[in-house]
């Protein structure tokens, strides 16, 4: 009941709070999925390269086997011609000896039958070799087609990845240029895991324990907003972070660091969409409280770095997911 009373007098309703919490979880899942996709793509690329090497080796082996089979066929054809010549000679001898000794004639006929049998066996062996050669040719063609398909898939994936990398690289440059006038100890711009992180420290944006953005912070947010307006395919997540010092200004609006981090994130969201063409559906706000520090909370400097807003910009990966699903 106390919680319901708090939300009934708060600017953020319970429904909104739950929606924000759900969006936060969804975005965390999306980030985890993106990292998984990135890792899977790297594994997929490595596996495809390994498959290509295996296929190339198999093709080379098959071509070598085909050459060996052709040489065997040539040898058998030569033997066939010799056997055929022998058969003709035997027939000639048979005809010449028809009037001669019966014993010699039977011996020659026996030799002739034996040579005929050997000739039939060699012809059968030659047909088997030809069938084997034709099957190997078919297998080689299947390997080549599979190799070509793998190459096409790999090129498509590389093109999409390169396109996303180019978009994020260009976005990094534009954001860095827009925020160039701010000091390094006020904000930083960094590319990590295929996403762009714009981290703004508390002293640039808020007074201690407050979620009202100061004039200098508003200037920074507005400059960033103008860059995001012209990049409609970029998804925007705003995360609020605190140090580990408990919030001591409990009111109906805020009772702890969770509330403070959420309120600060939503303040940045409102500034980004205020007087801008950014589609609000691209934005999400999340409070992370003290649980994702970037430095130690044992020093004043470390706590100062942990009190921050992180604006996480990520590309639209629908096309990439579609390629992977195929």
C-alpha cells in the first residue's frame, strides 16, 4: 500500500515503472542477444572459412582421383586393344588349323575361350571404372556447387557486417565531432561490441541527488539529439548509474538509488525527444542503480566515474538476423 501511495503521487505511475522495468529487461536481453549474435557470427565466419578450406582440399583430392581413374582407363583400353588383336590372331590360327590335328585344335580353342573370358572380364572392369568416374564427376560438381553457395552466404554476411560497421564508424565520428567542445573528464565516446557508448558524468548533467539537467548538460544532449535525428536506423538506450552511497533524500518521488537512476535516465529521454524529430519508439530508459560500476567505489574519483549516464547506440540488426535464420 505504501508503494501504491508513492506511485499515485509520483510523476511515474506504477504502470510506467513496470513498463520501464520491462523495457530495461528487454534491452538487456537484446544486448545479450547482440553479443551472442556477434560471437556466433565470428564463430560462423571461422567455421565457413574452415569449411571452404576443407571443400577446396576435397575438390583437389577429387580432381587427383579423376586423373588417376583416367590413367587406369587408358591402360585398360590399351590392354583391350591388345586382347582384341590376340583374339583376331587366334581366330585366324583356328581357321588355319581346322584341317590339322584335333588335339592341337582343341588346345587352341581352349586358349581362345580363355582369352575371350579374360577379355569379357576386362571389358566389365572397364565399364565399372567408367561408372565410378562418372559418379566422381557428379560428386565433384556437388562439391563445387556447395562451395559456391557457401561463398555466396559468406559474402552476404560480410557485406551486412561491413555495412553495419561503416554505419557505426560514421556515427562515432559524427557524435565525437558534435561533442568535441566538452572535456574528457565530462564525457567519453567509445565503440564496444558493435555499439557506441556515450558516457556522461554526473557533474556535466546533474547536481548531487537531483535528476534535473543543468544548462551545460542540456547543451550536450541537444547536440547529440541533432546527430541522432539524421540516423533513424539507430536504436537508443539511456541508462542511469549511481555509486554505492545510499540515497539519503527520500521523498514521494524517490526513495533509493534505483529511483534516482531511473529518474535521471527518463530526464535524458525527454530532452532527446524535446523539439526533435527522433521517433520516441527508438528510445528506452533504464535505471541500473549501483550495480554496474566502471570503477572502484573505494575512492572519490571512482565514485565520480560511476555516477553517470550512458547513452548506448546500436544498429538495426533485422537484416542480419534474417540472413542468419536462412
